[in-house]
């Protein structure tokens, strides 16, 4: 996929999750270089610029993974690295910097040795379990229709919510994830499927997640375990941005 098309996918993602004018943190992990891999980060209001910079960085620097904050952050953080990517940036978003909880992430990942991509069979198991989770939360608890994404190695089901960033909400989110994990995945993975895990650690307000449209690079791709570009697989019409323009149009 060429850089322009990648930038369009990144722009679409950022426009779905964040309102115009809000600040988005981009965090890039596992950047190869001399010595140990390092990280970079930036705080963007200019989302088309962010999309183009990230697409180029993803292709040219081949980092381990590129992430973004799910929930809105206080605007002043932009001063750390305004509309640019700064390498070795140490100060990144914390829970107290979150304005409000707007998204609930359910992250289903295949069980496998650390540092390797998932197989197609493992990824399919994560998708099946993710859709079971989606259906259960919608039917039993009246959750709204979520978006679904392939993270590169697993499956994400992401529900829009609207809750304050406080201790009660954190307990609620943690409780939902624990309930899902107790019912799905692990020893309760459906028979015949590779074992998967529901990640219960993603409850924190400042959670970052894979920036859909970028490549997940755990280890090196080999036959049967390829590196994949993450992607939004299903977005309900009500979550689609009205207009996403400016990246990849030149």
C-alpha cells in the first residue's frame, strides 16, 4: 500500500476517534537505531499533517508499533511536541491528563510465545471470540453497536461510551473487562480454536492502542506468521466522520 493510501486510513481512524480541534497523542514504540530501540511521540491538532508524518515514519523507520490515545486529553499537552514527532520524548499522557472516557476497548489476543506475529488460524480465533463478546455485551447489557478492528495480531471491539474520568468509572471499566475475560478466552476459548486471551489490563483512562492503518511489527514476519497492517474492519455508520480530507490528496 502506498504512503498516500496509508495516510488516508490513518486519517480516517483519527477522525473517527477524535473530534476536530482536539489534541491527539501519537506514540511510536520500538524504533530501530544504534543500541536499544527507542520511542518517539507527538501531540497533534493538525490531523492531516499527523497522518502524512505517521505514514512516512511507518514506512521509512519500521518501528515496532504506532499507537494513539483513545480518550480526549487536556489541550495543554500539545506544548510537549506540537504537531511534530519528537524522538526520545519522555513525558507522555497519564491518567490524570484525560478529560473524559469516550471509548471502551476489548482487546482479544491469541496466546503464543512473546515477540512473534500470530498465525492466520490464531487471528481467526481472536476474531470469532471478539464477535462473541460483541454479541454478548449487546444482547445482555444493551451496549451500543461497536466498531471492530484487526490490530495486526489480534482483534479489537471498541464501544463508544460517555463517562467521567474518575475512580468509579475506572472500577466500572475494570469490572466489564474482568467479566468478559471470565466468560470468554483462556480455558473458555471455544472448542476447536487456538486459545485466546481477553486483556484485562487495558482499563486505564490514558490507554493507548494500535493506530489502525499502521503495521504491527512483533518479531519478523515468516511463512505462516506474517507481519500485518492493522485495519478498521467494521465501523457503524453513526461513527463514521462526516468528512475526512487532507491526507494523501496531493
